[in-house]
């Protein structure tokens, strides 16, 4: 069960809001920073997961870099204390002005995802008498064994450059004086829980591709394996911090690399998901013909993952003392049939006014929220402030 600091005060706050357990957040980041040093792996936090300033500031303070997928994320990271040389910039559709801003600030690497992007970056760098640090994202064709909407490493996905174009990329790098080739970038998907099997396969594919580049005279100084480490949405209290040690160990044991090559990873969800919960209040308990609906004041406009992916989140009643359990469809107030958090979920008998926690929402929660139906957005509440 979620433990909220000073709950007597918190339960009187307006809902919905995001509750951040800052002790858990810092413990997670600290563990990752220690493991990164132990294994010699550079970690770049994926800003798209959650860009709360407090979180980002602490991540950068602990020496981690960031992974951005838009020009605004690059700008935001720089403005909030991240060192430009620790920024990697990915994304399939970077616009000219985004590339120019990142060039001006001399970011660590552009993770280029197409031959067209490489050509454009060479042109922009030449016009501005600058050099672009570039890693090339190659599609490794590895199945991440995860949801189809968060799989990114197969041949039908929009991300990365296909293996068949590798020789074209090599020739382009040779003939692009304003591109400084730093290395190769891979990413196969998100919410990966089959850690040893999937990441071993990614390493093996990366080994082959790195070897091909170097046999053709292109030195690979950086190998970026992307992110994707999953979390336990079903038992968040049993697995508060994901298996970073297993992930890093799997990489070090299976990725062939020289002592002077730098390994990079880009976790997002795994760093922040478990540290936050969406706190809501029961508006009505409504008996239908065949269902009992628990209607909350939070909706898909706050947390869209269940509607978008069919994602599971553990749901808890924080105020009911009832020992009787009932089945509820947990829904929101939005005028859409998809505004459903859970179907046939077992909870203690719930009444109007009960406080409900939707767990593991620190990643892809607030950042994907909207103003649909002009509903008042959920606001952040930090345990440090209570």
C-alpha cells in the first residue's frame, strides 16, 4: 500500500494530483549513479518520461546526462542545468531550427535516424562553420518482447536506419567533413522485463554492426544501447527500484568493446515511474446493469496510458477500512468511452469521497496529459514539502 507522508494533511488537498516520493526517487538515481561508475557506463536520462524540474535538476547534479527527442527538450535541459556535452539528441523528425540550436550549444551527440538527416546536418554544419558530433542509429532488428506500441527495433518500425543502408552510411560519413562520427546508437523498445534474453540479443546485434563499421575503416568510439528497462507495475512495493544491476551486468558480459570505447544507455521510465502516484477521489459509485462503476475525478486527460496502450496500473483505496472486497470498473469523468483505468478490478468497498491511488505513474503520466474537456490538470505534490 502506498505510504504518503503527512497523510492527514494530504487527504484534504484538492484532487487529482501527482504525489512524488522524493526519497524513493533519490535512492533510485543514487543507485544508478553508483552502478554507472562501477560498470563504466554513461547514463542519459530520457527527458520525455518526466520533465519535472526537481527531478531533472537532481539527475544532472548526480552526473547523469540526458536523452532528448525534441529541440524544446534540448533547450529545457540546458536551461535547467544539464551540461550540453552530456546531451544526446534523438528523434526521427528533427527540424532545421532544432538542429541549429543544438549545433550552436555543442551538444554531445546527434543520434541521427536517417540518411536524409545526416545529409541535412552536414549541410547545416557547413553553412555555420561548425562540426556536428554524430552517432548513427541503426535498426538492430531485435524483438523487445514488449507491447507493439513501444517496440522500436524491428524492420517495420519508423525508427533508425535499416541494416541494408549501412554501407551507404559509411560512405556518407567518409565524405562529410563537418560531421564528427562518434559512434553507433541502438534502441529496441520500452518496458522490457525479459532483461537477460532481450538485452543479450541487442548486444549481439550491436557487436556485428560495430564490427562491420570498424572493418570498413570507421572507428566506433561510443556504443549507445538506448533504454527500455521495464518496471513492475503489478507489485510496485515489492520492486521499488528496477533491476539496473542485472541490466548493466548483462551489457558488460555480452557487449564486445575495447577499453577505450564508451558504453551509453538511456533509461527513462525505470528512473522515475515508481516514485509517483496519481491521487484521485471517488466522485460516485454507480451501479449499472452488469457493472459497478467507480467514477474518479482523474481521467484519461491526466493519465492516458490505460486508454492508449491498455496499460495496467495498480489501484489502491487509501481510506477505506472495509474488509469486504468488490469488483469495480474504475473510470474517469471524461466524455469518452475509452476513459477507463481498469475493468473488473478488486478493491475494498468504496464510497464517495474515498481517496484512490493509481500507482507507478511517474513516467509517461503528467508529460502525456492534456486539457481535454477543459478539466483542471493534476498538479505535483512533493514529499519533501509535507
